[in-house]
C-alpha cells in the first residue's frame, strides 16, 4: 500500500496518459490481489496444519513466489512508464527549490518505513503511547 501511494503521488511529475494510468492501476490491483491471496492461503494453511507439513510448505512457497513474480513485473511496468530522466530531474528541482520539502519527504519516508515494519495498529500505538 505504501508503494502504491508513493508511485501514484510521484506519477504527477511524469507525462502519464490515461491509458498509462489504467495500466498502472491494473498493476497495483494485481500485486495487492496476489498479496491478499497469499495471506489467505498462509492463514488457511496455518489453521489446518498440525505441525510441519511438506504440502503446506509448498503451498506457502508457491503463493509467495506468485507475489514475487507480480512484484517484479510491476517494477518492469514502472520502468516502462516512468523512465523519463527529464522528469526525474524535475522531481529533484521540485524538492530542492524549497528547503523544507526535503525534511518533509524524509519524514514521510520514515513514517512509511515504520508502517511497513510494524503495521498500522502497532505504529499508531507507538506514536500515541497506548
């Protein structure tokens, strides 16, 4: 989810057509859908398995591999859509034009990293000391 938000936010710096946005949203849906199926299969296997099972291991490995394949192809789509060096230079100029934008970006990246590591509820509890 964090990557989806950053990719979408930075997409406005690039020349992206409506068709490109359609491809981008389909790519988001594919990766997030694969993650959801992977999570469902893992939870189902954990619920039904009693101890170690080779079948459960194979199911979990294949589901995780499917997510990896989707993520790698998403990177490929991103490179195809966003490989525009002049736009990358425009992003650099945008953030260096005002001194406060860089710390703001770094703070958002820090929060995003914490969200990825701890998840939404533990992050909320850590921030507001519940």
